[in-house]
C-alpha cells in the first residue's frame, strides 16, 4: 500500500513538471511518470499475453495453460495442460512443461472479429520425444472455451534430455514468441535446444524466425538460402524470445539471449543469417561436450565476457561475413533479454516509437543481475541505435518475460514471479 501511495505522489509531482517545464528535458518526463496497476497476480510463470481491441487479454502460463481475462476482470481458464486441475474448460493431455519449455507464445488473429482465431505455441509429447507446436484455435462466443485445435506447425525441435552443460536441462532454449507482423503473416521464434547442428541447419527449424500463414504454410515472399525449409525467414539464432515490428518501417527486430555474454537486438533481413554456430571445430574451437560449444566450462571459469565473445561469438563474422549485425549487445553482458515491443502513441512523449526490451536478470560470472526494462531508441529508419535508457519502474522489478503494448496504449509486462503489470505513461 505504501508503495502505491508513493507512486501516486510521484506521478502528481511529475505531472506538474510536465505541464510547466517539458520543453527540453530529454527523458526525465517518461522515466518518472509511469503509473502502475497490478492486472493479475498469483499466476504460474505467465509467459505471454495477446489483446483484443476492447482490452480482452489472452495469456499463457508456462505449466498451466491458456486463459483469458475479460475487460471487467473476470478470468476464464480455457485450455489446460497435462496434469492441471479441472479448472480449465478443456485439457490437452499432450501438452506439458519441462524446464524452459511449456505453453509459451500467444497471438490473436488480426481478423479475430471475423474468425475468432488465436494461435498458441506449446511443447507437446504427441510424438516422442516431443516437439513444439503452433496451434490454431477458435474461441467460443462467450470466451469460456476454445475449440477446433489445428496444429499448423508441429515440428519445432524440443530438447528432451539433460546434457553435460551448466543449465543443460530438458526444455532448454525453446524459443516461443508468436506475433502477427504488419504484413499479415505469423512470425514464430525458435531456439537451438542445445543442439550444435540446429542453428545453421537448412532443415531443422529450431534457431529460426519462421514466417508463415494461418495454415502454417511458408510465406511466399520468404527468401532463405537454397535448400532451406521455406518457412525460414531468418536462421542462425540462439534463442529468440522477443520480436517486435518497427512502427514506421514495419521491419521485424528480435531480442535474443546471449551465451554468458552479448544479448543481442538484431534488425532482421529476409533470408538473413544471425551468425550463431555452436558446432565444435568452428571459429578456432576444438571439440565441445555433447557437440555443443554454447557452454564451454573454460568460458565459465577462465574468461571475461569479451574473451567469451571471441571464443563463442553470438554473431560469427569470421565464418559468416554477411551475417546480420546486432544493433546492440547489452554492453557485452548476457542477462536474459526476453520480450520486445514498441511504444506507440503520443502519450509516450520522447519514447514514442522506442523499442522496449524486458530483461530477466541472470547473474552469472560477475554479471550484474539487472532485472529491468530497457528503452531502446532507434534512428527514424530503425537501423541505428540512438540511446538506451533503463525504465524507472513504479513497482518492484522481476524477471520480465513478456512485454506487450495494450490497445489502450499502455505497456503490459509479465514477470516469472507471477504478475502481469500495466505501466501507463
Ligand atoms: Ca547474432
């Protein structure tokens, strides 16, 4: 309660400051004038949200399933996973969670009003040892159920077994963000599943950004290299969990986790290679445990973040000189950049059309923990970095998993700790 009161007071003060003195203050107005509302709490790893224009919010919980929060605050539990209680209208016994994997991204069809379709990404054991699937479903008229599940993508790699790496558990690097682009296609981000072969593989669809239609077919405009799965928009990623579209250029930009160094923000180019290749015997390396060089013990023990970047680059320009260069590398740190969104609307002031990235804060090997939301300002054409500012939060930070701009222009943020927050300018 006391925190809430102090936030309100701060807002009132800043509101005056904005009214009387906003002429030249660069970022001061926005950094302190956010209001906070707790939208939902007590959730189990809320992973993603998707909105209808009236504020209806679909959301996933990684180990529970899909639910919807109506504009009046009522919640309907729609589709549960294996082992969830019977709160859900229906249960899918093939959907499960393990480690980083589970029910993840959710997107609403831009034509929802006509077709009532939503799209959800989840791990499934319908085929052994499991894959990730993108499911299309129809939402019932009263928003209390979903039906007509159709798996439009059923072959995204999943990591079934633990490997001999730190953080090497099942379900690792599972990608999982689903977004409709301004071009009307679905963009699905996938991860490398700790498999050295996946990122540069033309046929395994982990470590990719896929661009597909509502039936899961490749977008005709995709231009991957010859021999690649035609659904490939970009490849050579490590584990993309954030994708957003520049509000004026419409270009997709991704945020992905770095390997003990160098989280990356990358402007995508159709058919481009993001340059991650953790195979042994690449970039001057020798053999690696489990044929995966993403986590070498010598990196953890003996190198700083810059030496790690040279040893196991997030973007290997020596091997792939034409790789898509990152716009930003989080100053060489790896802290778990997860979701991305753009702030649109005049209410955001100086931050209008800036990108926001949610950072989960992974403290490793001297890395500052840094749970935060970064505001990343780009040049007008979206190709260059102008400034990065840490958002001053009007509430306690957490592991920021998902950032979504709501239809009301506010930023909605979910944290692994179980909350969905609303931040309004
Ligand atoms: Ca890269």
